[in-house]
């Protein structure tokens, strides 16, 4: 990956709806070159998805909670089971397996405290491998930038 690829990625992370002609102007290249490079970045799985970011509040999800989860046992099958459960949980917008005191860190987006209580009761308390969890309600989003530095 060279500097032009990095400039292309930086622009596409700002706006992936650009035409190849518009992209070419922004990165100082030709539309044909941009098209070839973007297609290669997609086929090489550098670009893994073209998505629209939606404001959770616009969908009524006004409460964001960061949850740390500590599992009781760390057997591979139990880790995989927890990962599957979190992938299936519509409230979980991000899930990371981490090092340190917790095994997982979740970001949960819900309508209100009552909805978070339902999530906790149905997804965490019911999982026999969850030893403990801690939740932190987000008061203010200071920064949100899903772009990867290129």
C-alpha cells in the first residue's frame, strides 16, 4: 500500500459515496486509477464494508452504556459461546475481547435504563459463565471517529 492508497482510504472514510471522478480530484489522481485501486483494496479486504453510520439517538437509542464483563471460565468453547451471544444481541454495538481485569468490553445502545435492565437480565444474568460485570453510563460523547488512521 502506497501513499495514494492511504489518501484514497482517508477520503473514503470521510465519504464513501464519492464518485471515482470526485475521489480523483481529492487525491490528485485519475478516476481510472482510483477505480482500480479501490477495487483492489476491496478484493484484498483492506476495505471490508461500505456502510452508513446512523446516530443511535435518531433511532431512539439515547442511552449508551460501556460494560466490562469478566467470565468465570475461559475455555475456548465458552468464549465462543459468549462471542456468539454478543454478536446476536441487537443492543450490543461493539464487543471487544480484551486483556486485563475484564475479559470483554461491550458498548450497549438502548432506549433507556429500563431497556438496559432488560438487556442485563436477558443477556448477562442468564449466562452461567458471566462471573461479574460493571456498567458505566455514558454522559457525553466527547469523540466518536470510526475511521482508522491511514
